[in-house]
């Protein structure tokens, strides 16, 4: 009858072992996985206590990851209280380089074999001084030990599972028998596979993340004027996404951000400008309207100087002629007037070249007048003060890019789509291309590259649009504009909302939850952080303005 009962018990333990193996393979969190391994091993063998050690290859040592003892109510590591530095690291080798074979767990690793100790107080060959000292401090009686090394598919040590004090039906500590050892070794083998898979997944994810960030860093390094853009946009994106997931605004009620969603959105944010790797350097770096490989404003300056000298030479020639004829010298007032006008014209060209101000119709007319002025080269040819290409570039109404260059710049989104859609993203990252490629779309469908409307875009894609604009407006590395303060940046974004460029609800969250301030305190210069008049900020519908006022009053 006893043999039948024992067989039934063993069969039940095998069934439980199989169920545990399935559960181990499904666990993704390392702390919970380690805890599950130790809990399961103790449960299957009836162990009162146990420890789980992780191996550190560089230090050639074992450190405590999980420590459990039911009798002493100790549960450290895993989902419990952190182990911290409560226990010393166990080296596999002594200071003189000899193997540390006196420690049970070290011996198990060094010899790649299970160590089964019946009673620590009578066992020969191992040093249990630390165990005995622990017993003396706590009143515990350590007896039986079962230490099992875990190795991966390449035969490398990963960890050690140690079980302490198997308890019989009366609660007495007894030795682990051969069945206990076989069951524990089988579980350790399954645990090693689960731990290996988890580590491989983590390493692949780390490798993937590193590739993503290397691409983003390469883009930032390509242009010192937009450096750090690809690194800061993910921060602004996640800040706004977190706030939006907590919002009860009608259009955001169904938007929830889980850990997997955060990772997917972060990846998309890092890759949102990956197509810029193909954008010509001179287009990305065009900080002034006349910049090509050099800023051609210096060539214009030489022509203005020639015009000034020609005026002076002409005036001096008239003076010489008058002197020869005994006539009064010509009045210098017209010369001074023309010289002053040329100086004013060049100052105007310099301002226009920076692209920081919008070019009005009267500004364009003045450019035409300046361009029409002629100067004579050494060959006697009469040339205009501005070439056709210079006039065209200086006539850019906003920014520094002409129509052709803007088309090239916007082409980075087409390339981003092409690059990302070629990548075989796994299921949990399948929306990365959509999120990454939507930050230049507009709510009215007049954006690029696909001309999507607000209804056709996901919330994360719209979030990235706001993050991208805000970072670009407040970045302090741009040589063609001063660092923009918060009040000005938010006013511009509010007008973009009114122009149906940015999402109104997300902008309301961005402002109402002070996401802009959270970002500013981390990335902006102190002088950029000024007071923002939320009540009069454009782009906020009356409902959102009321919400913000109530929040401020409370």
C-alpha cells in the first residue's frame, strides 16, 4: 500500500513538473521567473528554504537573487523585498586562484554536478561555518542541502538552485532522496531553458534598441543644427502619451497606454526621421537662404563693395575733371546718399538671408530693385547685383529652403516609409511604421507624405506630430533663430491647431496637464521658461480653456 501511495505521489509530482515547465516558458519577467523556479522546486521537494544564485562571468562569482525560508518568514528577491547587499558575493576562486571547493554552490558550478548534503553538521569536505553562524544568530537548524547548477545550451553556467531542509510530514528536516534530486534536476533543466530564452529575448531586444538608437544618433550627428532632435522627440512623445492616457477628453477616452504600447511608441519615435540618412547634407545644413557649400552672402557682399567703389571712383573722376576745367568740385551729398542706400540694402539682404522673418510683398519688391543694380567686371560685362538663383533663394517667404530643397527635405518621409515598411517588425511592433510616418500629416489632410486626415490617424501618430513640432520650436541649437520661449512656442502651436495642423484635444492635454513644462524643465534653457497665459492661448476650445482655469483655481 505504501508503494502504491508513493507511486501516485510521484506521478502527481511529474504532472506538476510538466505544468510548471509550461508556466516557466510563459513568464517574461526575470524577477518573477526566478521566484517561480525556486518556489516550484521547493514545492516539488518539500523544502523549507532555498536560495537562487545568478552567476557573474566577469567576476567569476555567484550573487544571491532569491532567498526564502518559511520557518524564519524570509522572502527576499523576486516580488518580495530586494535582496540588496544583505549577503556577500560567493567567489568561485580564492584570492590565490585556487578553486573555492569548500562552498557547496561553488563546488556544484566548478564540477558541473549536483551536490546532495544529508546533514551540514556532519558532512565532511565542505565549509559550513557561515551556515552555522546563521543558525546561531537565528535559532534555525540547517540540515539537508541540494545544490543544482543551471547551464545554458552552450554549456555556460547561468545560475545555481539550492534547496535547504526537506521537511517530512511531522515538520522534521530530513535528507533529499534520489527522487527529489531527479525531480529538482529536471526542473532545473527546464528552468535553464526558460532563463536562456528570456535572456536571449532580452539580448535581442537590447541589440535592436541599440541599432535603433545608433540610426537616430547618426541622423543627429549629420547636422549639428538639429542635433539631439531624434533623442528628444521620444521624451516629449512619451510625456504627452502618458498624460493623454489619463485624460477623459472625448476623443481620448479609449486611449490606454500599456507597457507594450510604450515600447512600440518609443521605438517609432526614435525612428521617426530615419529617412533623413538619405537627405543631402547641404539641404539638412542649410541654415541661411544663400547657403550651399558656403554661405553666398559673402559673394554678394563683394559685389556691394564693388558698387560702392565704382560710385567713389566715378565721383573722384568727376572731381578730377572739374579741377582740370577750373570748375567747383561736385557735391558729395549724392554720393553719401547712394553709399548709405547700398549699406542699408546690404543690411536688408543679410536679414533676409537668415530666414527668421516672413518676407512681405514689399520685401520681395525691394529684392527685385536691388537685384536690378548692375556692376561691371574686368571684362567690361555688366552684371546684376544678384544672380537669378540668389534672387530666388532670398525671395523665400519663410525659412531657408526653396521649393526644390523643401521637396527634397520632405522626401525624407517617403524614404522613412520605404525603410520601415521593408523591416519585418514582429507583432508587438507592427504599428511602428504608422506611428513614425505620421508626424508631418495635418488634421485637415493637407500634410505629407500620405495626406491623411485626423480621422485616418491614430492617437500615437497625432501625439508624435505635436512632440516633433514642439521640439523643433524650442530647440536652442538652431543658428538661424534664437531659442524660443515657451509662451511663443505654445502660441505658434495654438495657431497651428486653429489652422487644422495639430490635434486640438492633444494640444489641450499638452497645455492643460503642463506636459510642456515637464519637458522644459528637463531640456530647455532657463531663459526659455517664461510665463504662459493659458487663458488667452490660441487653439484651445472654450471647453478646454474652462477646464484649465478650473485646474489652476484648484
